[in-house]
C-alpha cells in the first residue's frame, strides 16, 4: 500500500465514520460516539502520557508539539492544554476539515492542522518541535513508510526534545495477510476479475480498510539511533485483540 492508497482509505473512513475510525471501540461503530465523551478520552490519554514522560524528563520544554496522525483532533486539543503551540497532521483532508471544525474556542489560535499526503514530513523544518507525539496511527501505515516517518520524527525534534509514540511489535492479524488459494486453477474470468479488482482497490481505496502493521523493537531503536535519537524507555502493553504494542519515549540527542 503506497501513500496515495493510504490516503484514499482514510478519506473514505473519514467520510463514513470518522470518530470510530480514530478510536475503534466496538460499541461506537456506526457514528455512535458522543463528542464530549470522545474528546474526553483524548484528555485522559494525554494526561497519562505526559505524566509518564515527566517521570523520565521532568524539565522538558512545553513550546511546540506535533500530533502525528491527528485525525479529528482528539489528542491535539488535549496537547494544547499543556503546550503553547500544537500542530496536528493527517493524511486525510476530510479529517483535517473536521479537526478545524472542532477547535476549542479557548485554544483555536494555538492549534493548527496540516494536511500532508506525502511519505515524509518535509513540510516542517529541522528541530521544529519540543515534542513529537503519536498514538494508534503508525500501526495503520505500511512498514516501509513507518521507517521513513521515524527518521523524520527525529529530524523535526529539537535537541533535547522528546518523541513519544505507540507501535505494535506483534499483532495476530498483522499484514501481510495470508493468501487463500482455491483448489482448482482459476478460469480466465476469475483471473480477470481478480486483476481488475486489485487495480480498482489500488487506485480508489474502495473495498480496502485499515490494516494492522508492526515493527520489531530492535528495528525501531536502530532507526531512531541512526537519525540521532535514543530510546529512553520502551513499555510493552497487550491490547484486547492480543496485539502487543510498545510505548516508546525517545530523546533527540544529535
């Protein structure tokens, strides 16, 4: 899946059920999230994450923060309660439109949202942020793109700044998916149907959905170190679906 197809998938999800696409609670599918409850989950998560960061680095700057994969602004709004300036970035333009619509009036001038359908973060200068923050986003991005973004996280973080993100190291249903083969050789019609369907999904994103992807912890550490950042802590947590995620905290050192 390339960046164009990824964008198409998330544009469709943003149109159909944007809040559930951001936070996939089983009982909230079908546009059943109440907005106050939805945004409160962001405040609770950010408070817990910042408390964790404070235990490791109590005196970090609270100037500029980036919310990577901001969606409709669930975490961006919460970060703005602690940082002077917050930038949210997302691959789906529809998500950015909704995030702007939900800006809280008391922080509207301190939050900005950026649409970025690129495989890099060149929209930002080197050392632009005191914190790069990302939860439940990288897992939906193909591993080659994840690797590039991790290097970009380090590049756009100030010296002494922090990078805090979640990324699965193991998931039972992680892509690539197992191919299912039929018992009989496919007919010409079947082969043509598969070929046209594959190309239709590739260029439209229709029929595709969010995938779960992983990256081994050793590879994450290697990529960050090569980009000038060092992992301070890596805390494992097991999700309800059996996915093992790692919560990384890294510091830009070079």
